[in-house]
C-alpha cells in the first residue's frame, strides 16, 4: 500500500485559533470553570448567548481592555460534561480569555 501523498498536501494549514472546527475553552459570565464551545468567541459581541458542548447556554463576558490580564486567565478547571463531548468530537482545542 502507498500513502496518499496527494491528499496530504491538500487544504490550508492554519493556526489552531483560525480553524473552523476548533473547540474554544471559555469561562462564561458567572462561571468558575471552562466550558467548550465551537462558536468563535470573537464572532459575537459581549453579552451574547453561546451554546457550549454540555448543551447549556451562557453569556459571553466583556473583553478585558489591554494591557490588563483577563481575570479568567488562571481558570484551568474544565466542565466534565464539556470534556466528555470534546473527547467524543476529537477536535483541536484552544483556551480563550476575553
Ligand atoms: Zn460545560
């Protein structure tokens, strides 16, 4: 058997955050754990509702003005239901703070 080199060269390689199938780990308003979402956080204004992998809806927080560090930066705990769905999807992921 030969490896299919042709298909390996197809497609554009983009940084993870710019791919369309990425799971973003965000900390929604009022939460102290990260939930996964496939909605690009930058695509919606603050206060918009976003659907996360555990099938709940949360409001997106307001962006932190530069050069302040987002308060959620230190949050590393992840929602267990989102993790289970994330592992089932097998998609790339990135952490996102607002
Ligand atoms: Zn969740």
